[in-house]
C-alpha cells in the first residue's frame, strides 16, 4: 500500500471511530450523563427505577444506619435485585468481582459456572439453602459503567427460564438510570439508594461494601 493509500485507510478508520462514538445508546442501563428524559422514573438516589406493570419494588435497608442498599423487583415467581457500586475510573470491575464471587460460592458449598449472556459474562449458581438439602438457583449479571458497577441478581423462575429472565431484565434495565454522583467512593463501595416518598420501609441488614453471595439470601417486602 502506497503512502496515500495508508492515509486514506487511516482516515476511514478515524471516521468509523467518530461515527461509532456518535451513535447514541438507545436502551439502558444508562449513565446519568447519557440518559434520555423519562418523567416516569422513580428517584431512588443512585438509581432511577422504571415502574414495571404487575411488579412490586422492594428495598433492603441497613438497620443501624438506615441506608438503602438495594432494590428488588418482584414479578410473579421471579425476582430481580439491583445494587450499584463505585468502580475505578481506569478499569472495569466486573471481571475481578466475578472471580471473587465464584470463590465465595464454592466456599459456601455452592456450585457455579460462567456463561455468556446479553449483558456479558454471567454467573449461574446453585446456592445451598440453610437447614435444607435443597439448593436455590441464582443468576448474577454485572454491567460496568463509567465509575460504577451495576449488579443484577435473578432468583426464582427467572434464574432458570431464559425467556422469563430476558423479559424481566429488559422491562427494568432498558429504562434504568445509574446516578453515580461526584462524591469520592473507594472501589466496591455500595452507592446508597433512597426509598421513594410513596414507599414504606422494612429493613433487612446487609453490608455496606460489595457483598458476595450468601447462603439463603432473604429480602423483606416493601411497597
């Protein structure tokens, strides 16, 4: 390739990069900086949650500090838990967290495997139920954003039914907005949520840093 051919090739590559950068994201989860206007979203601190038909939204609160740590959508026999964590500017977090979660699952007597999903690498786990010989299927997803990590946990029917999982994930994540804020947070620190004014609070204690899978997790219902 001659000199001018190389220049034309570089110009085409540069144009392609610009065109790719200019393509607007059409579905979530969005970062606050790129999110479209949506007046129906519930303002919940680090997350703006979309209402979903026939769904109940639950919240998990650390009792001592009354800090909201997670939101859970309950639809039929399926549940989707959402938590958002601080991440470094320079790198994604999900790869490292996923490895730690796999080790944690094994240490509790559970089993897991990794799989490719629509949102990237996932963990499909079988978590033992305390006081029982049964196991609960759990599906973990991680979505890296600018200085944040969104962790989505599917339980119930959605953990084993791909169609059910896909419908629930799209109903929530397509409109979900992450509000990272400008405050400094160490990587893996949880970004606290807020219960909407129309809701009432029931608390369930959890840690305020990135928690790894625990045997038999339970979340109290709130509306």
